C-alpha cells in the first residue's frame, strides 16, 4: 500500500475510534453480523489457548471472546490505529481486567511477535483492507507466521462471489446494486483456496452469514420499503435468529476461512 494511501486509511480508523469510542460502531454498524462473526471465531478457541486478534479495533470482539472463554490462556489484540488501542486499554482498565487480555499497537504486515507464538490467531475484516492481492498475501503470511504448527488462523473477510450473486438477484428484481466499500479488494474464493493449497495448508470454510445476508440484503427489500426503516430494520433480527440455527447457501458476503498451520 502506498504510504499516502496507508496514512489516509489510518486517519480514518483513528477517527472512528475517537467518534465511536468503545462501541461496535467503530468497526461496523451491523451488530448482528459482528455477533455472528464472534460466534464463528469463538468456535475455535479452547481452554488455555493463547489467542491473537489482529486488527482488533477498540477490542469490542476481544472482550466478547474473553467473556465467552473465561478459561482462555490469554488474548492479545493489535491494531495499527493508536486511538483504537488507547480505547481498548481504557475499557480494560474500567472493567478491572488483568493481563489475561492486552492490547498493543501493531501492523498486520510486520507483527512484533516471534514465529510460532499463538495457538489461534484471527483477523476479521482486516486483510481485505490491504490494497492488492500481493499485499493481502503478505498480511496472510504474517498471520500464519506467528501461529504454532498445528494452530489455527481464522480469516473472516468479504468475498466477491456471494457479492456478485446477491447483486445479480437484486438486478432481477430491479433493486439498486449493493455498494460495498472497496469491493475490488474482496477475496476471490478460488484464488485464496489455491494460495492455501499451494502452501500445503488445510482449511475449512464457514459460510456463517449466508441466511442473514440473503434476508438483510435481498428478501427484506422485497417486502418492506427500505426508506421506511432508515436505521434498524426489524426484519434483520428474524434472519439473524434463523442464521443461528441454520447456515449455508453461499449468500454470505462475509465468510470465515479456518486454516490449520
Ligand atoms: C473493519 S475494522 C475490523 C475491526 C475488528 N477486527 C472487528 O472485527 O470488529 C478494521 C480494523 O483493522 C485495523 N487495521 C487496518 N489496517 C491495519 C494494519 N495494517 N495493521 C493492523 N490493523 C489494521 C483498523 O484500524 C481497524 O481497527
């Protein structure tokens, strides 16, 4: 990423932290998606694990993981935005949480940890912020480097294929296309899978938001006028509840790849 572009991106996230403080809004307004993503990551955290959250923002998800996995070995969050880390550390102090969780400034492209340090690492909506596939590969390699052999790295990122599928369906119903921020950076499934396969890595895919995306980005607009619900549309909750019982179908723009090192 060019230095100027990286500085602009960093300024954006620094301001998000200042504006939204400890709220999930600092990273995404769709709290149902964040909940589903936390569940998808949390499935791979076990008792005693040392966990790294890469691009942790204000620590919203890391705190949730600690809440759900009280017997975890440790959780370390890193983010390149100093204000995010400042916010996370303020929240930690306010909750009187000890060193089981810690937050440090760090860049996904050159993490400050030795090889083979963590049992589990996860990056949720961070790698595809890198400008090109070449830069994304550097970030992926860095996440893999810091995990122990046999450990897991979870990448939860947006994918081009479900995005295209949903937009094709929307076009059939004369709906405007979904405009996702920087969709040209979205992962392509075939390319990502080839990358892991070439490295001899095994992976599993969790299409953890398919029903939710189908409902909240397509079906909802067939039955309601989006203008009538400028903020929260209650139909989202219905599909969130269904998603918790049934996943899959290939509509989830956001999917998780669980890679075993
Ligand atoms: C979309 S938010 C996702 C935050 C969090 N992972 C979550 O699940 O809510 C992206 C985060 O990645 C951070 N980020 C962007 N580029 C980064 C980099 N090169 N190294 C570390 N963090 C980065 C941003 O500061 C921001 O907090």
